[in-house]
């Protein structure tokens, strides 16, 4: 590849990091409270509310069941309303966040449900408030599983960000489409694939290392 193409590859890599980083942060901030809410309002939960739980669960399932490319197109009006555009990095953050949040919330919910119920009952017997139970029992005990789930979410978002490049979102996917596929440049395609594999491997390694450290305590 030419020096110019190496520069474009580096810029696309940084754009992908920005897209995934911003969307991942939003998914983390929104997904954990959503997962906690689903657990607390479930039958037998601390804030038992079966009707609300069914409605919230149905909405989460609806977004999870929608393929990302379909969601990407369906959210164009909302994306334009929030960002003022439908192309570029920040335009991709909207559908990426909305797609990743329910996905991560379900994974975090599974981790929270695996917390031993006896610990919650012991905290209730000691007079702990609901917020204290969430903060000092549920979240700390489920943290390794939540981190592992967030790692999986980031990996899936890297793939989705490459898919978003097909509609002008920028990043590595856009580079692969414009300079690899449309110009029949196999070298660019291979370079993008190698960078994506390296990025996914790095994220997975970091996540596994963090989970291992938490479980070793």
C-alpha cells in the first residue's frame, strides 16, 4: 500500500475506536441500570413489578431481535434529529448505542441473577436499603460477569461499526468498502481484516485479564 493509504488506514482505525468507545460508554452507562431494573422488578425481586418487567423486557427483546443494518436504516430520522446528519462517526454512534444497550443489558441481567439469593436475603435481614443492596451486594458480586459481558458487547460493536461503514459512517468498514471492494484492491481488504482481528483480540484479552483479576480477589 502507498503511504497515503497507510495514513487513511490509521485515520479509519482511530475513527473506529472513537465510534466503538463512545457507543460502548453509552451502552455501559445505560445498560447496567436497565439490567438492574429488570432484575429488581422481576417476580420475587426487591421491587417486584411484573407488568412493568414484561413491558421493559419486551422492548429490550424487540431491539435485540432487530438486525443492526435494519436498525441502522430505521433510526435515520432519530439520528438526524440528534446529530443533524446521517453520515459520519457521530451519526453511527446513535444506532450503535441503541443496538448495544439492550444486548449488554441482557448479558448483565444474567450475571446479576446469578448472585446468590441468600446474600440478598442476609442484606435485607440486616436492614439494608434497596440501593445499598444493589450497590454493595448485587453489583460487586456480579462484576466479573458484567465485565465479561461488556467485553462481548464491545467485540460485537466492532463488527457492527464495520457494517455501519457501508452506509457512510466512516471507520475501517468505510475504508474496506470504498478502497477495497469498490476499487478491487485486495491489499486494502486484507489490511482492514488484519486490523479488525488485532483489535478484537486486544479487547478480548484485556477483558479476560480484567475478569481474571476480579475473580482472583
